[in-house]
C-alpha cells in the first residue's frame, strides 16, 4: 500500500526532528511512502530542521501554509498528497518502527469485511523514557474512563472495535472518502477538527476502526498550566462542534456543562442541609479513584499528581465549554 504521511506543524523545532527520525526508521518499503510536513509559517527553526532532513531523504516535502490553522494544514496536506491512503501523525509524536505496517495491514484486513471503512487508528501514550512526573501522571489519568470518557484519544484498548472518532495523531484514512465529505472544516481551526470530520464520515455511513496494536508516543503538555489552557480550549471546541452537530454533545459531554453550576449551587446552599453537600463527595471519590488507577499502573507514589490531573482536566474543560456557550461564538 502506498501511503502519504502528513505532519502538521507550527513552531515545533523542539519536536519535529524526533518525529521525522522515527518516520525514517519505519519498517516499511521506502518507495511506498512520502512524508509531507505542512508548516503554518513557523517563526522558530522548524523549517530549517525539516530542510536538513530533506537533504538526507527526498521522500520528505516541506509545504508552507500562510493560513496557519491545523484544519487548513491538514487540508493542504491532503490536496498535495500523491497516494490514496493518508496517515496523520503530529509533530510532537514519535512512532514505533511497526506503526505504518500495523495500520496498513489492519486496513487491508478490515476493509474486506467492511467495504465502507474510512479509517483505522489507535491510541497515544507518553514516551516510555519520560521522567516528567506530571506527564506520567497525565498519561495514567487519560488511560482511564474518568480521564478520557472512553475516547481512544487517551485510553488504550486491547481489542479492535468500531469507534465514533479517531484522533489525527495516529490514523490512516482513505483519501477518497475524506475528499467526498469535504475534508476538514476550516471553522474548527486548531481544535476538534478531527472529531468533527469523523462525525461527518459516520453520518455518510462510513466506519472507523480502532486497532489495538497501533500506538504512538505523544509528548504531552509539559506543565499543568499548559495542560489547563489546552483542556479549556478543548471544552470550547466541543461547544463549537455541538452547535454544528448537536448529537456531538451527548450525555458524556453534558456532564461537564452541569459540573460548574452544581458545585456553585452546592456552595451557595451550604446552610440548607446536608443534601446540598452531596456533590462535594466528588473530591474524596475522585481521590480514591486516583489511588486505584495509580496502583493499577504500578505508580502509587504519583497518586497526588494523578488526582491533580483529574481536577484541572475536569474543571478547565467545563470552564471552556461555558465560556464558549455564553460567548455565542460559532467558531474557534
């Protein structure tokens, strides 16, 4: 299978070399791969680093995109691609040697059973050698139901299954089907563009398959502050998607919306009786759950970090949803 691998970048000089080197190390026929780096006119040395790799391997192409958004970068990569199978990976990811082989073999296997297959993909986990305690705890938190709400974005599953969405940092698409649904929605700009696209693919009757053997190593946000901002913006993105497609809100994503009002009412009604203190059980229950997942991952000493990761993820996501809802803005 010939594959166009697309990486979207903006100011990724600290990460792009590791990503490209891992792609050059792939156990896959060289003549069947092209690598497109679509850069949103970075202001750091990202393009210089990529040009250095181009001198070593002519399969790599650098494309500059003055629009700078992730959605437009992805669309430009699709338009510039030569092959009918398109793999996406992010610049802050490292792929194992068998990454592309696992995805292509899975696609060939599942498409025989499901002719409407649009994509196959997998999960992402922190790098194995990462010594940053916050990022390690973040990986533990995401690989749990209360951290990912069952999404394959962060949780690792052990069986293949049809899913609602595949994150565009570890996915292989049928190019023709992407073009058929209009590719990525430019109004999503930098967040939620993959989930919104996946929804339109499913509405067209196409299926998405999770492949348990497919993993990429994702360099998650390095600090609590950056992760908080990231989750706030993810919350905003969910509201933008829900305005376009109300079904994307659903029960799971309605919970974050009632999160802040419930706690606010609980604190304001503290003198009205013990019943109103019931929502505050969230904190001890969440701590016990944090201890459980920490022990399960043999990292019991990170329980406070994991608990902290849950707190900032839940509260910042909810705040982002409310901000975008109250603002009335329909785009990111």
